[in-house]
C-alpha cells in the first residue's frame, strides 16, 4: 500500500493537486475536509459535531477525525493506498496514522510540502471564498486556520522530516507546474533504488 501525504497551509492548493494526482497515480484522494463537508451537507451526527469547529476554523477533535479516516481507509478502493489531503494535521493524528498503517500493512512513501508564503495565501483564500462560497473562507476564520496550521500542523514537517519523507514543492507556480513537480517527487520516492 502506497501513501502520499500532501502537506501545506490552507490555500496552498492541496485539494486541486491531490485531485489531479489521483488520476496519474491511480490512487483515491482522501480529503478529511471534504468528508466533513459531505457529512455537514447530509446533516449526519458527525457533520453536526464537526460544524462548530469548522465554522470557527478550528480542528475537529483527533479521535473523531481518526475514526473517520479509519473507516475510509477500510474501504475497498484504498486497497493499494491513497493520497491523503488535509490529514494528518496534528502530531497525535500522525501517530494514529502510523498505527493504522501498521494494522493495514501500508507505508508512507513521501510527504510533499507545498510551499506558499503567508501573504499570498490570504489573498488566495479570499478569492476562493468568492468562487466556491466556502463558509469558512472569511477573513477571521482564515486567520485562525493559518494560526492552527503554524501551531499544530507545521510540526509534522519535523516529524516526517526526521523519517526522511519530506520533499518541498514550490506552490507559487501554475497548477500544471506544481503538478509536474509533485509527480516527479512521488516517482523519485517510489522508484526502486
Ligand atoms: P480543509 O478543507 O482541509 O481546509 O478543512 C476544512 C476544515 O475541516 C478545517 O478547518 C477543520 O475544521 C476540519 N478538518 C479537516 N481536516 C481535518 C483534520 N485532519 N483534523 C481536524 N479537523 C480537520
């Protein structure tokens, strides 16, 4: 089982890139943000639970998120692995994922980090608010999400960096060029030495 974990601040283009990558690699893209939004739309219990956190730009508690990912990874289409987009986002989630992968017999191949400077991100997110009408793309929530990324998600780069898994990708290029760099990084990581 192959696992690619896309890391990057909100607005770096993880979702767009993960969707493109799934066709190239033939692996499903799993976005915890999309899974939560699906539950919210369908007014499930999980959706109701997640809503207050999402509205504030805060993270949904780890136990809830990890249980949802475990369910998703148990599905047949993940038999060969997956591209994870927006998960893990905390060290506790990263450790839980290690345990899940040990159970499923999978391993993380590479953790591409899409790099975009902070000032460029706020502008991108405000534009996305207009285009996609996402409720959590308003200025106050954006600021919280950036802070959450800095405090809780960035430490993952050290966690995976120590395992030699992180590859930096320049996110300030066209969508096509970012994708090209990502494919290269994944190919390098999965080629036999
Ligand atoms: P995203 O679409 O990835 O930006 O996620 C939107 C929102 O969903 C986040 O601001 C969080 O409230 C929630 N969320 C998504 N992924 C996670 C995660 N791995 N852990 C906790 N909350 C998450």
